[in-house]
């Protein structure tokens, strides 16, 4: 699965280039609980085709009904929408909130842009596909669009004159090693909206790869990291347990702006990895602060699938700016369990442990 915003904008561009009438809906305000965050977008074509989401589905159904009726001319009271952007609110009353499936007390407001310019959409999509972060500004008086490259992600802003929304390129994940754990993690990353690249120079692992949608490369991992050019929307995860493959890739990844750099392994292996990087590559403890390991959140995972869930949860938490409690870190949780196991009255290797 590709980045949802890119998919919505690309589909909308294709509709408009094909001469179809369509609208772009953006969530611009919410009050109380809301199923979708501010900045979420959805595109709707004149034939009822829809891509993206602004709610859990009921609001989409209402928009589809109202606008397809207008486009088809089946109901004289429904005029074909056109002109400058307009606002629409859903869930203002308790009855409407129930009707549209909004949480109790939830209200949201949408901005509807009618027949967005195909050339401006094409310019935006091309910029996003080339890996650029873009700020799209809409003049509310007439729908005129301006595009500018953004230096960092920004929240949607709305004034009486303008709406500005930032769209970023896809989040990317580079996985070192093509084993079974990687297959589970790549699958989860793909349906979470990441573009996934898997690197493994070992033919015996690449030959059994079975996850469609992930790019697989065979060059040495450190060369792949350099070619991948990780940015602030990228993560690099080493999964081979082989220092010859993992260490050099991690070394290069730590030089980048990747939001997440980590490696699989036990607490002992993680300590050994830090020691190697300090002794052989001249890194300092400060240099290694960004290196995560053992990776994942502690959920007692044992199988490759469960470990992949643990890792993906941590990646998403870091991506979304969520600070996880230390007790959820794998190393911290296991250390705490070890301490608890050594409390008085607990048997360790058949002998009562002492404090």
C-alpha cells in the first residue's frame, strides 16, 4: 500500500485529466471525538467513485449520494456543485452524530474543492513522487492553488482567506535481511502505508522471498543504505543477526536523518554491537544513542509474527511522536523481570534466591 494522501491526489489528478468532474474534501476542523484527524483528505468523482476517507464511512456515503445525484441531474433540487470552495459540517446535533456514525459529541467540518485544476494536481503529485515535502495553499475566495516546497512537516492551517496543508512523500522502510521475520514485518509495513525495500546479498534468502509489493535488492547493505538516501520519513532496521551485514548498514544509517534506526538481537547482542562500533568504527556512546535495540515493545513475543508486531508498534509510535513508557522497552522489561525473579522466595535454577 502506498501513502494514502499520494494515492488520493494521484487518483484525483487522473480523474481530472480524463475530463471527469470531481471534488476534494479536507477535514479542516473537529470538535470532540473524531474518526479522522484534521488534514485527512478524500476525493469523489462524478460517477460516485471515491478514494480516501474523512470519517468512518457514513459521511462518505452522504457525500456520494448528494453529489452523484447532483451530477446525474436526477433530483432537480440538487445543483451541480461548482465555484469557490465551500464548507460543510457534520454531527452538529446528537441526531446527526448518530446518523453519520460520529462518536458521541463528535463534530467535523470539511472544505470541499470543486473540480481542482488538473495541472496543479499533476505538479503536486510529481513533486511528492520525487520525494519532496510540499505545502499546498488554497485561496478560499476562488480556489486558486499555490504550491511550495516545505522544509518540515506542518499542521493544517486555516484562516478566513487561505487553507494550507502539507503533503509528504511516502514513509519508507529499509530492511536488512530477507528472513521470515522480515516477511512479516514487510507485510505490516506495507499495509501501514510504508514503501518497503529489502536488502539481502544472500541468494539463499532472496530466493524464497514471498511478499509482493516490497522491492528486493542484492547489493551489500551499506551500499544500499547510501543509495536509499534515508530522510526524516525513513527507517532502517537490521534483521540478519550477522555483524558483517548489519553493522555497516547501521553505521551508514546513523549518519542520516532516519527517524528510526534499529537492530534485532538480545540484550547481550545489543551490548556487543555497541562495543564493536566503538572499538572498530570509532563511534562514541553519544553517537549510538539513536541506535535502537533490542527493538520492539515488550509484549512477551516469541514467534516471528509476534516479534514483527512488536517492532512495527515501536516504529509507528516513534513515527507518530509517541513517547513509550520505559517499562515497554524490551531491555527494560526483561531487566525488571529478571530482578523480580531474584526476589526472596523465588527459585532460580532450583535454589532460593537471596536479595
